[in-house]
C-alpha cells in the first residue's frame, strides 16, 4: 500500500508578494542578498517561492531587514485550521 505524504505549508506566496511589493525581480533580490552575504542564486530563490525548497533562516533574517517588515509577514495565512491541531 502506497502512502502519499501531505504537502507541508510553505511561505512561497508571501515571499513573492513581499518581493513584488518591494519592486524587485528575483535576479535583483538575489544580487542584493549576495551583497549582504547570503549566497543565493535565482534558481534557489525560485524554489523558495514555489515551495519546492524550505528557506534558510539566514536568508529569512536578511529578507526581514531588506523589506523592513516583521517576521509575521512571512507566515501570514499559514496558521493551521483548528481541526488540524
């Protein structure tokens, strides 16, 4: 019997929204992150936004500073419904 794993929540849509709100392409964002010491390529960042890859905490910290937002902006809408607790 094959078991299918439930896909976990991901913050990709929030990452995309924040990036677009800042007026940055993925390429420009990655260049800025690299300037700040995060070695992230566009392909990797694209996987963060699509939910294929979990974002590293160090990148999340730099994005928080870059976007001048609270950490809650990254997790908006990701709370588990009460029945899932």
